[in-house]
């Protein structure tokens, strides 16, 4: 989320420093090479050529900022929120905080982080008081990779500040970058807003996944049923099942809310915990269904070649974080299958689980597989070739049809 924001700020006329502790990443940007698909090399090169953008891994280049935005990861470690990146970033930039500047956190986190962690760190090191000496706020990122319709600039941006002056400063900054801002009363409200958005999706996807499991056992086409339900023009929003959830948001963000509720109130957030359980076990179900499907064909998984299509967690994305594909591949390998993997977007071999072979989708590769498993339905896959030459396809995304296709 940091690079799209930087490019947008350059386009709005700001002088921008992109700071990252990863020297390889900043070196790539300095050479005009983007590391995410939504930002092209040409955009980075144009920003560099404008003289208003530079990438740096030297924290001293943070000095003199008017507005600073923290966009670092917030992962889970053994089920517990890991805010070490937020802590490190806050302590790094605290020495450069000065009267009148603005600091904004965008990283997804539990309510209270902006004031209790970021604000406290900045105050401790700088000696300046948030809301009094400098502005402090929160604005949850809303970037949907691969979405050409809803971009950073036309997606409404929630903004908040620790007091009215901070809110005005944060709002003024983002109004230069996006078409619509949505001011709210406090950072806690804005932090909860982001968690509500992702928890809503997480819970409804879990419902669709559990429906898919039961529908299969009842010999009902869940995809047809969901399609029919989605014709209702009110009171229904379409969610579809799949092999599991991935990325930085759904497998992680709802757990931040659940953890905070348990820590602060001593109570379980049952919807989130149940959704976690369902979605986390979808890769197990995919492998189980695949094994049963092969058994009906007289094939043992341990003696099969399986071609897995997709390593990324999302269609037309190169992001493999928390992808259910990795878990599916590892389970197939443990059961003795020979696993071949293809993904036109994830090109780095380090994301392929050990023991699996990275391949291109060719007629020979498809024909030689005992079964093709579609995990991520990238538009770039040659679906006509796949359906024509595959002997058996297990489609977890309802992308394909034909006599050799079995859907989740």
C-alpha cells in the first residue's frame, strides 16, 4: 500500500521519499523497477524523472517531512498481533518529528494502536505531544490489488485524528489524493472500521465455504444455488466458496479484533473464531475432496501427478501471502503425490513449496497430469487448452465447465 500511495502523492505534486528498510527494494525502485503489479515500471520511472520522488533505505532521508505515513505490515505470530514493525517504524521516525508536522498510521491494527503505541513512542523519543505539538491520525488503507474499477484515488478514504486539529490536517492531506474522504470522530473508530470491513467478508466467505461442504455431501450444486440466490435484488450479497482465504487481510485482520475483544473484555468473538476455523480448514477439505475424486477414478493420490494452477491468494495478483495454495501443495506432497505448479504472476521460485516443480501450462503438461486443480483463477491461464487436454479437473473457483470438470 505504500508504493501506490507514494505514486499518487507524486502525481498530486508532493515531494515524496519512499523509505524502506529493505535495501534491495529501494535499489529496485531507484532503478525504475516496481515490485507490485498495480504500479508499472513506467510509473516509477516517471515519478523519478519528475524529481519529486526518491526511494531510500537511509532513515536520515526522513528528516524534514511535513506529512509522514506509516504503511508497514502487521502480521500474526502464533495467533497474537505482531506490531513490531509499527513499533520500529515509530521509533525510527520519532527523531524527525517536529512541531506542526503530521503523522498518519495506515497499517491495519486493533483499536487503540495509533494513540497507545504510535503516539506514545513518538512522544517518548521526540518529547513532543501528539495533538498539541504535532498532528497524529489514522486512515485505514483501502487498496484492492488488481481492481481497475476501484482505485486508490476514487475509493472513499476514512480519516481520523487524535483531536480536531489533527483530523483537519489528516483530512486535508488525503483530500489532495482521493476524491472523497470520510472523517470519523477518533482513530479507534477508524481502526475498528477497517476490521469491520474485513471481518464482514471473512465471516460471509466462511458461510459460503461451509455451505459448499454440506451441499457437496447433499449432492447439490452450490454454485447454481448461489447464482439463483444472487438474483434477489435486495437483502442478499453474493459471496462464493473457495479453497481458503489468503493475503494480508482476511486470514489476519479479523483475529486482531478477536484478540482485542478477548484481551480487553475477557470474552470470545465467536463469529470470528468460527470463521477462522472454517476458512483455515478449507485446504484440508480441498485435498480430501480431491482424494475422494481420484478414488472414484481408481487412482491413488500417492501415485498421481497433480498440476496445481495458482500460487497467489487472489486472481490476477502476484501476492502469495497466506495463500491456501501453499497448504494444499504441501499436503499433496506429504501424501506422496508428484506436484507441478504454475502461476503466470508469481514468478519467484522461493514461493514454491519444497518438493514441488514449477512448470508452464502447456498441452503436454496438462495432458500428462492425472488431475488439474484450479486454485487461483488468473485470467492469464489458457483455459481452452486446459479443458481440452486435461483428463480430470478439480475446479475450486467455478471457472471451468465440461464433462471432465468437477467443481468444489
